[in-house]
């Protein structure tokens, strides 16, 4: 209106003020993000193309990647870690996320009492430090002083107890289930929020058609929350292929027994920083980190450009 008045008075319209305050507010976040994420990523990619020759950093191109995939020792450790990481991810996708969806569906029942208590109790482990979670579960599952044998004995299942963290065949599954227990609250809360966001008109129309109960969830609600499930799936993928802390806390840097719980994160840690008598190799560590980045980039790109486009039809 002020511009119009100025034109009517025969004066040129005033220019809109430049919004420099937007840059001022964005600058701190941009600097922090660049220092913590962008610059380390660029340096990692650069370092993967160099190696130390006679004490000097020398450009070697893709030689480090050739060593990682071609050398017998490096290839064995890498493919073992990648296989374990895929299993780690599959367990989370097939156990954690379906349980999260089921819990969210039950919490969204209108007549359910103590919803706030249940929601808080399930989400609480997510807030705990991974060090505390790993230490507590090591104590619980210990065959010497753990409480798991006694608890199984109370229900007559003590014969099923075994040192699960100490057996190569069960250690990875056990660590994965510990991680599921800690983080199941995240998909539960996201799905719960998506269920609450469904318009009441849709639910009322379904009830008028006689679609109620679990039939209503499978036929009406589940298709509408598919975009949220897709977001949870890609977050699970990124989080699992970046995982390190819980495995390190429970099984140590060697990810025992016999490397059965070794994933890409623990392999990267031992390679880059070294462990015990093993010296750190920055170039090979950066190479492993680059491969991890490419795997995550491929998964995220697949979701964004293929899966998400097909899910847009369900969004309001």
C-alpha cells in the first residue's frame, strides 16, 4: 500500500529492504554444519585418494580402493563387516519397525487408558546413553552374575539360556535386539504422530461403511501412513550403516567373538585409529569411510528418486 501511495504522489516506489537478517541467522548454523559435516566429508574423500609413501602424502588415485577389495586380508574384513551390517539392518527393519508400528497402532486406540505412561516408558530407553544401555545389558545377560538366567527360571525356560553375547552364532542377533529395545521408541512416536494426523473425516467415513477395528487399520490407516513408514525406513538405513557405539560398548573394538559382530563402523575405527598392536592407517580408514558414504548415498538416492515418488499419492 505504501508503494502505491508513493506512485500516486508522483514519487518513485521505494525499494524493498534487503533481508540481511536472514543471512545473519543462517550463518552460525551454516558455519557449524560446514565445520562438523561438510569439511570432514571433503577431507575424507580427499584422503582416500592419497597414501603415505616415504613419509610423504602421495596421490595414488583408486589404489586404496583396489587394496580394500583386492587384497585378501582387507577384503575378508570388509565383506565380513558389510555382511554383518546388512544383517544388523535387516533385523531392525523386520523387528524394530513392525513393533513400532504395532505399538503406535495400539496407543492410538481412543479408549486405551494410561497412554501417556506407556508412551513415555517405551520412549525412555531412547534417551539413555548407549554406554549405560550396553553396560546394563552386559550385566543382564552375563552367565555368571546376570539376572537373565534367574528370570528365565521363574517361567521354566532356564534351559534356553546361553551365553548369547559370547557365541559367534548369536552375538550379532543379540546386539541387534538390544539396539531394537533401545530405539523402538523412535518409529513408534513417528508412526503415532502420523496416525494422529489422519483427518477425522476419513475415519468417520470408514466407520459409516462398517470398517472398524484392525480392519480399519489395515485398509484405511496403514496406506495413509506409508510415507511416514518410508521416512522411518530410510532413517533406519542411515542409522544402521553409521552404527558403531552400541557394538563398541557391548563387544569392544574387536567386535568379538571372532569378528562376528564386526560392522563397518567398528572396522573403520580400528583401521583409522588403530587398536592394541594394530597401527592406524588414515588412508585406508578414509577409504572405508568413503565406501560407507557411497552405500548410504545410494540408499538415500533410491528412496528419494524411486520410492518416495510412488508414495506421494497417499499424502494429503
